[in-house]
């Protein structure tokens, strides 16, 4: 399995391989991160949401166990619906 550690502003995939198109040099993650052109990206702050959506791990796990064999999954669909409803009302959900 490939590890995908979550960073502050993205995901680092440690098993990324060079493109096989004959390029002599493909920039490494460190070179790209330290590039002066990326400074604005690293200075950016996350926008805090106006409303929070509470995710209950015990309820999610119970829903997974009860509805494992069902085609429709009520809990993920409900969470997605709540997110979309807030978004359509012009609120930023977190």
C-alpha cells in the first residue's frame, strides 16, 4: 500500500515515479516546495467555515455495520446532503 500522509496544504505521495518520456530532470518535491514562485501558496491560510458539520464516528461505524450489504448508504449520503445544503445557502461548511 502506498502511504499518503496529509500535509498542511496537500498530500505527499512518496511512491510517485518519474514520467517515462525521456526527460533528464524531473523536479523533486523539495525543489518544487522551495521554489520562490510557490511562496504565495505556502503563505495562504485556510478559510474557516461559518458552520461546522459534526461527524460522529460511532454512528458512522454503526451505519457501516448495519448497512454493509445495502446498495444505498444512508449516513454518507446524509452527510453529503447536509454539506451541499449549507453550500447552496451561501454558507461555508467546515
